[in-house]
C-alpha cells in the first residue's frame, strides 16, 4: 500500500468525496487562495496546503474563499447544510472558534433537537489543533473538550494518515455536524493509505500497542509522546496498552474499560489544560464503570493550567512529554 | 461632523425614510384571492398573538413569548410572493413569520404550549419553531443568529440555480450584531440571493433603536456594504410587498443580496408581561394608531377590491381556527419522557 | 440579620462597590434600560431587575446600556479593565457567550500571561445559567465547564444570597477576569445577609450539611435537589455530607478530598451534560488524589447528553432531580 | 444596481480615493526634530523587519513572523502626534506599530526571539508584544481582536476626561470581521475617542481585499456607521499624519470616533516565507515602487528641511541598534522553565 502523509490523506479524502457527491463543497479562508489577486485563485490551498489543488479540480463554485468572518463561514455552512449541501468548512486554527462558537453550539449542534428531529446539518468543521510550533497563546490551543461537551456534535481527532482519511470520509457522509481536528504536528506523519475511498466508523477506539501492565490513553499529537514513553517503559519491563479513542464524541467506553479491566492501572495523556478536559472525562467514566478493576489512582498527564507560552523552553515544558508519562506510568504500576 | 449626522430617531421622534421608486398602484398587481390571502395571514397573526397573550396569562404557555403585534404587514408583505422553495430564517419573535410563510395555526399553538404534535413536537417552543415543508428554517433565539444561516441557504439556491431566495428576518437590535454585518458582506462577496429584512420596531428589548443604532440610517448602513437597500413603512402591506418585488427581481436572477428595512412600531412590551415603564402612553397610542390591518382594510375597501363583508368573514374564520387550536392545545398531552434523548443525532451515535 | 434574596444581595454588592470605587462601572444590554425611549432610561435594570436602581443612583456614565453586540461589550470591558477601570459586564444569558467567547478566553484570560505579567484585567462577567424556566435550548444552558477549563479565568457559582454578596464583592475587587454565574432558579432564595460589605475568598468550599455515609457535591441550582435528596436519605438513615464548591476555578480540592476521606463514597450533582463537565473534573481529581479513600464507584448525576428541551415534561426529566440523586447515593452506599 | 457599484479594487487595479481637505503644507507644522523622529521610526521599522526576515531564515526567530514592510509611513504617521497616554491596539503584524509608538528595538528583538528580557519576557512572541509604558496595549493574533478593546480603552479616557485617544489598527481583512463592525457602532453609541485605522495593504493572507471587501469603499462603509472617515495614501507619512490630526481634533475633544483607511501595499508575503504565487512580478514591483521612506526623503530634502546627510546618519544609527539587538538577542537565554506557571493570575489563585 502507498505511504501517504496525514496532509495528503486529508486532501485525498476531500477530493474523492467531492468527486462522488456534487453537494460536497469546501468553504473557508484561503482554502483556494488568491481570489482577486493579480495571478488569480487556486495557487495556495490553505495556509498549510491541505486543500491544495481542489480549486483547480472543482472550481470556485465548490471551493469557496471567504472574507475573514468566521461566524458567517459557519453560519453559511449551517444554512447550506440545512438545505441539502454537505459543506466542509475550515476554521484555520481552532483557537479562532471563539468568534463563531455560537453558530457551532447553539445553532448546528441544536437544530435537530430543537426542531423535533426534522432538521439535519451534515457538515464537517476542519480545524488545526496543538502546540509545539512556537505559534503563541492564540494559535496553539487544543480545544477538543470544548466540542466534546456539546450534545449534538461529533468530534474526531485522527492520529495517523490511515485514520485521517477513513474518518474524514465517514465525517463527510455523516448527517450530523462533525468537528474534525487536525494536529499540526502530525501533518507530516506517514502511514500506508489505500488509494480508494474507505470509512472508519465513529466511536471505535484502536489499540495502538498491547501490554498488560498499564493502560495509556492518548489523543491527537499526544500519541507520539505516549508511544515514546511505552518504548522506554518496555525497556524497564513495563508493558503498556495504548488506546487511541480516535473520536472523543462518541467515545468508545467499552474498549477503554476493557483495557483497564486487563491492566488495572490507567494513565491518560491529553494535550490540553487539566480542568474539565477529556482526560478528566475519561477518568471519571473509569472511576465509575471501571472502579472494580482499578488497582491504582488514575493519573492524568496534561498541560498545566496556563495559556500556551511562546518561548521554546517554556512550550516544550508545557506539553506532555515522554518523561512525565513514564513517571506517571511507573507511579501507577508501583502503587500498592 | 458626527454631530451633524441625523441619528435614526424612531421613536420617540420618528422620521420615515421615503421608499424609493414605488411603482405601479398595487391594485393592478393583485388578484382578489391574493388580497384575501394577505388579509387572512395578517389577521391570523393578529388574532393568534392576542390569544397567545391571553393563554400566557392563563398559564397555558410556558416560558417566554415575544409577540408580533403591530408588525403583521411587514412579515406578510415580505412573504407574500414567496413559495415553499423560498426560505426564511426568523427570530425570537417568530410567530408572525411562521404564519406569514404559511405555517398552520394548530401545530404552532401546540408547539408554543409544549405539546405533542407541535411543529417541533414540543422540543423547541415559541423561540424555536421550524417548518421545513413551508420553507421556514427556524425561529432563532440568538439575536443575529439567522442572517449567516440565510446566506448559506441562499448559497444552496445559487449553486443549484433554483431561482429561489432566502430571507433573513432581523430586528433593529439584531442589526447591530456582528454576525449580521458579516452575513451582509459575505452575501455580497458570494453574490447570493439573500434578502435581509430588518424590522425596525423601535426597540431592542427595552433600549430604543434611536440609541443603539449609531448610524443615521440602518438602510444606508446596509447599502454601504455593497447592496441595494431601502426603507419602507412596515405597517403598509403594499409598500412592503412592492419593496420585496424589487428585491426579488434581483434575487430570482441570482444577482446578489438586498436589504429592506420595515418600520413597524411594537405594540406591546418586549415579551408578554413587559410593563414597558420606558414608553409613554402617547408613544404606545401612536404606535397602535399605525395598524397594518386597518390600513389594508381601508385601502382595499376604498378601491372596491374587497368588501367589509369579505374581510369580516376572514376575521370570523380565523377566530374559529384559533379557538379550536387553543382547545386542542390545552387538552393535548406533553411529549412522553421517552422523547428526551431522541433527535440529538441524525446518524448513529 | 436581615433576610435578602439572591437578587437583592447581588444588587447590593454592586451598589456598595460602586460607592466605594469610582472605577467600578456596569455595562451591558438593558442594565439601565430605556435609553432613547420616550420615558428615558433607568426604569428597568436588567431583564430580571438585578441591576434595578443603579442607573438612578450612579448615572449613565457608570451604568451603560449597549447595543446588542456582545463581542463589543466584552471587548469594551477588556479595554477598560486593561486601562484602569473595573467593569462589571453583563451577558444576559450565558447561552449568548458563543458570540463573544473570543474576547473572554483568547483576550481577557490570556492578556496577563501573553504580556509577561504586565497586564491585569480586573473585570467581572455576570451571566445567568440554568434550566427549569421553559426558556428552550438557547436560554437554559449551564456552561460553567466552558469557563472552568480556561486558564486565566476564575469562575464563581453562588448558591445562596449570603455567598452571592460576599463572592461578588470579592470578584469585583479581584484583579483577574472573574465569571460570576447566577442561577435563574435561585434569585428568589433568601438568607441572612449583612447590610455592610464583606468578602468571601475564592477556592473555599462550604459544608452545606454534614454526614458520614456519602459525600454529595452540588453546584448552582443543583444544590436544592441535593438538599432535598439528603433530607429523604436521612429518613432512610443515610447521612450525607453536602459540599458546595462555591467557586469552580479555583476549586477547593482539599475540602472535597477531606469529605471523601471521611465518607469513602462520592456522588457529584451537576446541572450540565456529562461530557467534560465539572462533575467529571471533580471525579477525576478524587480518582487520583482520593483513590485510597474510595470505597465505591464515583457517581455523577448530571443532565443527559442532549440540548435543553422546551416541553415541561421533558425539561423536568432533563434536570438532575432528588430521585436520581437518592438512587445514586444508595447505589454508592450499598456498594461493597 | 449592485453591478454598477465600483468594487474596491486594489490591487491589481488600484483606484486611490482622494484624501479630503488636505490642509496646510506640512513644513509649517513640523520641527526638524519632529521630522528626524518620524524618519527614525520609519527607518527603524524598515531595518528591523528586514532583519527579522533574515534572522527568521537563520533560525533565530521561532514560529511565525508577519512583517510590516511597505506600511512604515502608515504606522508612523498615525502615531506621530500620540503621547504615551494615548493607547493603541495592534494586530498580528504589530512590529511596526510597536516601533511607531516608541517601543525599543532591543526588548522587541528579545521578545520575538523568545528570550528572557523580552518585552513580555518571551511569553508572548511576535504576535503578542505589549508595552504598557508606551501606551501599546498589545499586538493581537486574533483578526478583529483589537477594535473592541480600543473602544474600552477609549471609554476609560472619556470617563476620566483625559483628552487622550485610543487607536485600533486593523487590516483590510479585519475590516470584514464582525467584531470590528460591532466596535464601530459601539464607539459611535458611547461617543468615545476611538480611532479606527484600517491599513489596506491589499490582502488578507492570500485573498485580495478587492474580493473579500464587498463594499465599494472601506471608508464609506465605516462612515455609514455614523462617524467621519477618510482614505489616505498610507505610503505618504504627511498625508497620514494630516488625516490623524483631523481625527485627533475630534478625539481630543471626546466628540467621538473616526476612521482612517491607509492604503499601503504589502511588499512581502503574508508571513515571512510566503512565496506569494498569487501575486505577479509586476504587482509586487509596483508595490515596492511606492516607498514611504523614499517619498519622505524626497519631500524633506527638496523642501530643504533635512539633508541627505541627516537622513543617512539616521540609517547608520538604526543599523547599529538593530545589529546590537540581534547580537544580544541571539546570545540571550530563553526563559527559565520556572516561568511556565507564573503570570496566569494577578490575584491569589
Ligand atoms: C446574542 C443575543 N444577545 C441578547 C439576547 C437577548 N435578547 C433577546 S431579544 C433581544 C432584543 C432584540 O431586539 P430586536 O433585534 O430589535 O428584535 P425585537 O425584539 O425588537 O423584535 C435581546 C437583547 C439574545 N437572545 N441573543
Ligand atoms: C479570527 C481570525 N481568523 C483568521 C485568522 C488567520 N489570519 C491571521 S492574519 C490573517 C489575514 C489578516 O488580514 P488583514 O486584516 O488584511 O491584515 P494583514 O495580514 O494584511 O496585515 C488571517 C486570516 C486569525 N488570526 N484570526
Ligand atoms: Mg426591535
Ligand atoms: Mg491586509
């Protein structure tokens, strides 16, 4: 199977779905790029090139550049989705969601319920998450808990190219508003990715690694740190079960509980501050439904309760890293 | 400089912006059935809302209710030439928009009472009525919520080349919300057939538009975004419909957006029960003196197009419909608790 | 001591601080009411009358009605706070935060950190939370987790008039942005409230009731249900420790852990959907730091993962109620 | 109708809106020291940004950098008459605004390099520089973030009757953000001394203003909100300063807000490293041909106000300053990890 990067996998998923379904459109800032410029549109394809080539292939009617007006972007996606289109809207960095959150959580997420099941809002909101790029406090956040807490939304956080393609195609075909969060630091990651279209159902976690001593749950960019930690722990004879939830809403509780039942010890790695985080969410589920199997305190390895700092020395310390995961895992394993 | 700018001042001292190029006398344009339909819808709104007020007091309507009294001619004038394939997005004050777009009194009353069989099966309520079969995309309890959504609906119409339009109803207060401005610019840039209807009833809750709208004119502000805009008397059905015909000329040809500001003073308080200490007796009397139904009745009877008997008959028919709707509504059951967790997602979750 | 309602206590706190400090101003929609109207301003004082009388007492320069422009309201509060004022901004219903969230979490919450400790943003954002008033999906939410997760914010949720006054005065004098959440259903609640000004420090939970069998943690409107449940449980010989955190950020972990150490059993009542909720947050803290003392699974009694329904039959079922709390408590107590 | 509206089209085919009532020749207004200060600041920006480009390539500057090259005369012209008690709010492209407002090169370079001793001790970076002592309330990486904040700062000035003003810098792209529109209306309603400066450099990232701004004129759109507005050549320091003097007349008297649109084409890409495939060689050459420093040098030397030697001296002084700043910056330590959790709260937590 050909190796492809996460970026390529996402681009391919969008292109194949646009081919398949004329109702699929892409809308956002610079998704084509160059509108009104002297050389004309199409040469950019998103600040990180994820939508590159789509304009040339599908034209300006389906690859729509917008003004810098996020409320209008999501509102437009809402209205289009309510009336038969399947918009893929881009909010460049997830940090910007604050200017348009209403259209996400009061509108798209609630339409179907408020209207007694009559409406559907089949859109995908693509956005970039994650620190580590020295982008500062307003371009580095990981806000998946903000969406996970909202009934009516589905939330996807792929950690590799294969999942990215399959989950994005699933998201585009899904009839609900789906938040698709792309970790900046993972775009270059390559895995085998089939050329043809395929889907991965939501709510099915994946075992990234199997082990009996301790369960590590990691999402998004944090998966890399978890894997590094597991390697190191293996050298000390500690075998980790690594679970990647892949979607945070719906969440695959069964797989998580199954792993904890086996290991009895749980460390959750989450690239966001600790309060009301997905780490706390998962911990609380296990502390209820998995209590019987718990042999040690549930450890969370998260960012501190601070904004994201700019200086590399501070940002590296801000992120959950292998060392902190290793320490937490040993702590859990050695607990008696 | 700024001090020279005449502030939009309505009320207390309202200056009407003259509607531009009002063409052809209406009676050449509308059939008798058309006229009856228009009057029926205005009457339905008037009687429905007066009854909502009453049933709210009777404890038959839970929560908040914002009634449309005094604005009947605006909603009906805007929707008169629309089909079920033309879409509207509404506001927290949406009963009138629903009825103007053809929603039925019975299911609306059931919804507002929170009963099974309501348009949203009781899950939405007064501020969240939608009826997709009638092209009513939903009331919206977030001020400024509908304009961006209407732009999206208009984008669908443009891409599918249907020749239909999407209307976003907003109030004078919503005209100051950033989402409304963004929607206007987006509509111009994407050249979609969105029609922004700003119903200036003089107030956003308890604050007058003359204070909250810094611009000398809401219409001129919209026009500066790059679309045609005009202001009309929102208590004159014919004036509103004429403006809408101009907007539709442009919209049906998918030439881009249009803004219509309809001036129609609010009769009651912001919500049913608002004592309005901030409004003088005189101001409220002046508001009530501008009655879209009286205006319509006078015009069509003087022009000999309809008789008082025709109109009285409509009044009676509607009265019966509303009475029946209330009786059914009061006795209808509330949704079963099993409905609590349904309708959250359309696909598997 | 005179009995006062929560509404009166809040009004009194604001008035007394405005008297004390000329930099304290009130800004929001209809906080005075009637600007530009034929009878002129001042007759309203907020949709629920909480700021009634302030305009007459302090004038339009300090009690400022605004257009319906929440981003500009919070942005104005941000700029004023950065430059020496102490604004009390009102976002009528917390549901509306989606149109101005950026000014809250990317601006106010991050200024101090981004600017290396040079800025302070001393404002209070007052807003109403809670279901039960048949106000529908967009006027009934309880979004405290949304704020609690944001580093740089402080979050207050008073449950009675005494706390409301003391915590609000503390909030106004605090140099950080403070989110002050008022439960609609508690406005009429009366308790003894001193006439003079006083403060209650943040991060100090309160024991509302003492018992050794099970710990109930409840915030905001949920406190009433918890108290009702405790009464009923007492009849069955089950004694509840009821802890009211009062502020969710900072959170008084010590008091919570102390209670669980005593009871070994924990039920958390939270008037919001379950995912990434404060209930999950507290559960995760106890599942780590209080693991040793836990004798039973941690139970959460929250709203379901749905928007808030309109129909009374559904909304009553949506809210956590005494019966569900009683069931959860018995479940915890009977666990072996 | 819409089709008749001339779209703002700059670039590629730029039509300059003539600045209105440009009064008195500048030489009557500015002392020699004034002129030197203005040139020094423009030169500081030019050399600082060219060096930032270089050091970014050298790997000495982490993250993203958006440079202000081509816009020097805009920021310096706007800030020239401001004191440290007049406040400005900036953008993601804020280096020029900082230097124009009087921030020092050394601490700025340290901040951009993420080093200890930077203006924000390395916690902010290029997009979050603030210097309260200089009245610089902060760069802002959220497009449209600053305008509402500037309104609040202006409210403080109005309530404290200081006679100062607050300036919000925004770009053409930010002029379409709802927060900017809300801020304009709020400023008019509250009648605060806020000055909205829209720097139209032709692009928002990779999308031209001629596409994204639906309005025929950004200034006219602002004016429709109820405040005076004008458009000036943003590469002409004197034109910008003259416009600012008009805005200050109104602002210092606390009469209300003002909008100035400065047109100043972007020399480089959106961020350092943007290859700009969407811009033609010709367009970029035309942009570079409009050079605020060359313009200034020509005007003051022809008028015999300053000699080439005077100006060359400034060039050399700045070059030394920048060189020193880079040397210090490169060798300076990054903040100690102990700083990670400080500065989150001002009061106890
Ligand atoms: C974003 C938001 N802010 C505030 C409110 C509270 N609110 C509901 S209706 C209303 C007034 C709206 O005024 P206008 O747009 O003129 O409509 P009208 O009520 O006059 O029909 C306000 C402030 C809201 N629902 N949403
Ligand atoms: C709310 C928000 N949306 C999008 C972005 C991404 N972004 C950063 S700069 C920029 C372009 C801004 O254009 P303009 O206002 O003209 O300023 P310029 O870059 O030309 O100086 C965009 C879209 C952002 N930072 N914030
Ligand atoms: Mg109104
Ligand atoms: Mg620009």
